[in-house]
C-alpha cells in the first residue's frame, strides 16, 4: 500500500478533491504524513470518478446501487458470486462472477452506543457499516485475522468530532480536569507495554489507556484545551492587527474542521454555546468499532505481494494473488482486509486498486465461469426473504405487531445483541474490561440469540435490511468473543482489558489468532506465525 498510496492521493486531487496549500503553493501537513483537505465532498468526488470510469466500458459496465448483499454463492471452494435484495424495489439479485472483491465495510453498533434518546445510534464510524464484510467472507469460508482487535477512538464528546487537526495542526493538548497531561504524567506506564510503548508515535490504544487511567482515578473529564491552542497561535503574531486577523482565521478553521468531517459536532458546539477560543471541550472514548482501515485490524486473512516475502514468510503470507483470501477468487480491501491497519481512506482506495489487479490476474489464470447451482440460489433467496415470510405468517396473532412470541423485530434483536456485547465483551458499561467467565456467559447468551435469529421478521424492505444487518453484526460479535477468549493476555489496553490476564505475554501470544467457519457451520481457531519481512 505504501508504494502506491501517493499515486492515489494524486488521483484524488486530479478528480477535484480540495487539498490545502500555503501561500507558496505547498501542501499543508497535519503532522508528519497527513495532508489537510476539504472533505465535505470527498465521497461524491471519488464516486463520480468511479462512474466516469465505468462509463468507458459502455454496455459492459454497470453500477447497481441500493442493493443489500446477504450471502455468497459458492462453487465448491471457489467464490461464484453473491445474492442480495433491493432496498427500494421488490427485486432479488443474483450476481455471478469469476472473481469477487469484498469491500463491505466494518462494523458499528455491535456494541451499545453511548448516545441515547433523540441521539440514539450516533457513532463516529458510519452506522450503515453492519459487519457485512465479516459475514460475507466468513460464510464463504475465508480465514479471518485480528477479530479480537476492536477500535475505540477518543473524540470530542457526544458528537465525535475529529481531534487530529487540534493535536497536530493547532498543537493543542489534552488534560484532566485537574490540569495534568496524562501523556506526560503517566509516561512510566508505557514501560509496561514495551516495545510498543517506546515507539513514536505512541499507539492509539496506549494513548487511550493513559487517559482511561485518569478517568478511573476520578480525574475526569479529559478536555481538549482548545482555548490554550488558539491563544498560543494568535499570540505568535507580531502586532494587534495581525492577531485579530489570525483569530478570525483560526476560529474559521476550527469550525470548518468539523463542518468538513462531522457536522453534528459543529451543531453541538453551537447548541451548547461552546466557543473554542474561550473554553475547553470534553473528550471521550467512543463505543467499540470493527475497522480494518484505521487503528483497528480486524478483517480477512489476505495474501500479500510476492516480492516482499522472505523465504520463511512466503509459505504463510502469499498464495498466488495479492489480496486474495483463503477462498479461491475472493479478494478483500479496506475494512474487509485484516492485519492491515492505518491505511485510512486513501490507503483503502489503494488497496482496492491492488485487489482489482489481483482479481484480474486470477481471472486470467482461471478463466472459466463458476458453476452456479440453481437449487443453491433458490435456497439463498428463501433464506434472504424469510423475515418477510415470518411476519406475514404470524403478525395477525397479536394486536400489537411489535409483540409476538413467534418472531422478533430487528430493533429488539439489536438491543439484545448490544446488551450482551456491552456487558460481557468489554463495552462502555463494563469500562472496556472483561474476563473469561464474563465472556463465557456472553457466548451462552449469544448462542440463544442466534437461535432466535431464525425468527427475525420484516414488515417492509427497510426492515428486511435491518433484519439482515442483525445477522451480519451477530457474526462479527461471535468471532470477536471467540478470538478474545483464545488470546489469554491483554495486548491492546485502551481497546479492551482482560482483567484475568492483565499483562502482555510476548513469550506465548506474539502471534495471530485466526478464525474461519467450516462448511458444517462450526468455527475453527488457527494460530499463525508473525514473520518479520523488513
């Protein structure tokens, strides 16, 4: 990814993405590597480029939108396509393919969100990420890695506005309510997590952990000292006129940072009379997310590039085609790709380009149409539409359609899943901490919930979408607890803490804990060696 990501950024700029530049025309950096952008039209710009590229194929190119993919189609151990349904029309789709690239996003709302009431479901990562990458590729038999690694971002409280610009561009600092800098005062704690606590930049989970220790000791809230940062920037100007001008510029940039990325944070600031130049704003750890493109790592176990392998690593890290999963013809990118962190949006796009080239190479070498069994497709169609059939069969038996012993509506199912994960798998209410007895109870409750998933119902296409999101999130939850149970150590404090094994154990657990679903529907845990390739 690192070899090609600059090319992707240049493509973004060519397509029209506004990238900040200074008076001399040089890019404005946010930290050592990141560039400042105007991101409000980011996705529109990139999607427009995709549509333009597809148009060059004429009748051979088509983009089909508003279709929820439910299940893979298999031809033995080879991917043969996918099925799904339109969320706008009464249509069931069957896609046949010689190769498939899965980029169905990560998972949000597996855990109970902090936001309630009218703000219920507010999340830092897109709420429409429902674990579909995990479900689709697991059901196709693809091995997955790092499913125990969730991501917990620390962001501005309640609306989850970004903090990167404040730390890196505005040079702000975060302090406890007592004024102490936890990153300074708790520096010695990083020694307990060496060698990772000794590197620069300090890993995100360890930064989280130091702040969480302050919160546990009653030193909260943690606050972003926006007023200090703005005051320092303005004070550096040579005269009063320049300082007034700079103040207006910085205020505009502070609000624009949110309007570019998280409009709700600007609304919250306005609604709470928060003036960043006058007072600090609270920071808070979000609920856990599953994301292979940011500071998480969950996703499919994919083949790497051949030319970077050593003699030892090649047998474990390369099997023919870059970014292909352990299922023939099935490729992954972005949040679907495991053990491939910190690639973010431009790196994810780069990985998609790499996966596309790998898929084309696979097709060139295996240029036969997979066999699609009509009976398999019919079974998948029946399974996909089953929630509608369940509601149609039983809804007349009660006066309130939300209450029925024969079915469960998706909203109620989601609440049960989130309660299980929150309380037993180290969610917010548990202080991001768990242990083996708690997780075992969680697995028992999850098993009963999975039994009830056969009774999920749907009154319309939107609720059918919600029902299938429940299926997909449950797969993500299941693989998460299983791999957390398997890893008997605490390797990512700040993301989750195993109170019964509170230390990192490199002697026994410096390895990948992988998981796959076999054809009989049973899970298999697999240990994979970590090879140093550079």
